[in-house]
C-alpha cells in the first residue's frame, strides 16, 4: 500500500517502471572480445606500478611513514564483538575464532591495506571438512585484476602473479572491499596516490642536500687563500696550471686531515676564513617545509596532525582533526563490514543459528574530551525537556542522541 501511495504522490505510472538496467557500463564497449582472460582485464585508470611506489614510499619516506602509522594507531581503537543469538555456544565459538584469527592484529593489517591500496583484499580459507574457517589470507591488491561480465553485469576478480595464468577468485570466499572507486571502475583509489609527485621532489631535494653537505658541510666551510706560486721560465702554460692543481689538491688533503685533529698549519701570508652557509640554507629549508606539507596533503592529512604548526591556528587544527576522525571512521566502517562477514560466515559453517553479529569499534579519541562531555550533557538536558513536554517521543529522543 505504501509503495502505491509513493507512486501516486510522485505521479508515476507503474507501467513506466522497467525492470533491469537500462544504462550501459562504458567499459563493456572498450574491452576486446578475446578468449584470453588477461587481455580482457579492466584498466585501473592509473599506472598499476604506482601501487609498488606507494609501498616503497611508505617504508622510506618519513612523512608518508608517519602518516601511515598515525592512521593505524588512531583507527584501531580496540573493539567488541556482539553476537545476537540464544546460543551461548555461538558466543563462545566467536571468542575462540577471534583468538585464532588474532583479531586485533588482523584489524591492523586491514587498516594498512586500506591506507596503501584503498581496499581490503582477503581470501577466506575454509577447512577441509567445510565446517569452519581455517585462516584468512591477505591477497596483495597489486595482483588483483577485474573483468566485466556483460551477462551478469558484474566485475569478476582474478589474480595474476608473474607469468602464471590468471586465477579466477571465488566471490564467496574472496573479498575485495574498496573505500572509493571511480565511476565505471571496480578498482579502489589509493589514498596516498596524490602524494607521489611531491615525494619524488623531496627525494631530489634530499639528494642535492647530501651533495652540498659532503662538499661544504651544513654549518659552513673554510676558505683558505695561498700566495700565488711563481711560474718557472721553462714551464708551458699547461704544465704550470697542472702544477697549481696538484699543489692545491695536496694542500687540501693536508688541511682536511689536520682540521680533523684540531690543527691548521700554514705558511706565512696564508689567509684563512670560516664562512657560514646557514643564511643561504634558509631558502632551502622553506622549500623543504612546503614540500612536506604537499606530501601530507596528498596523503589526505593535515600538516598540523604531524606536528607541522606553521601557519596553523588552534581552531584550524581542531577542524583538521575532526575531518581526520571522519576519514578514520570511514576506514573503520570498511573493516567492520568485512569482520562481521567473517564471523557470520564462520558461525554459518559451524551450524549455529544467530540473528546478527556486530563488530563494534571503541570510540575514537577526542581532541577536547572535556568539551565533548559538556556538550553531550547540554544536549541530553535539551532532549529530556522536549521529551517531558511531549514534543518528541522516546524513539525520536534516541534518534537525536544517536542511541540504538
């Protein structure tokens, strides 16, 4: 009845509604009809080798490494598993299974996959008796490809490793859960992908700084002036320049060795002056700091989260943290869906009856917990007054207070 009223309100004729999809999946018009599976893989819309570059950068680049650790440390707040079932045995089975999975560690690994690749990619390995899950295997997202099935209008996952033939993955036991995708593509968008260009710039800057440090030192350098050597009457210009170069090289080696011992020996008339390079390095420092901010922004973070306070006010730092918390909650939702699927699948294989399984993360840390508590108290008082005056009912009150 409600459906009919909705159609009537919208002035829509039921005969005008068609079953099935009318639009066309664009990728279907560009894929070859070859029998070879590997030639029918859907294009990821970005170079796949960038996934390996992201892995390398997270290991080697200090800014991305710090951002990566921050995401995992804050997002894995600890969790509880709620089994809605009349069977106590089902609840005990989940406790045993969670310990077998090492659930806290698995959550870390799933969060790491999202941060690196933008998706969770795992396979459920069922035991030989088909009465439970034996283990969970993390399938590298770098090896995952998709084809488009026009008959079922679905993207089907395959794994391609080296020169081996592609393996079609079982959709019942393989899970590819992306955080975000582009329209017409099943592949996840890696969160750190926008930081790669700035990482490349930073590597070039560091290479140049290493060269400067070796030649001049970061503090300064010693400028030594020697009296000009006299040219011999029988020397050619080439021989004279060669003798000067050899003399300076020998003297430089001697000075370098003696300076390390705290001694500087020289002839009368030699002038020595220490010249600092700190002032000339200030411009390089500004460029490096700006590039670091670009890297952090490309990784979907804010510089203030990693202690870069330049140009950041307390208000903006608070807004940045709140935005970061929302991003982490999106990560948690993805992990929660996958973990709940694992637990439900395991209980089903074990033959237990249950209504639902809920995977519940502990709340994310608040930037200002006292202010949050005060705000919650004021909100509770306002909702209580509305409830007492009959303006809202108990269900609406629960909805406002976000209580299930």
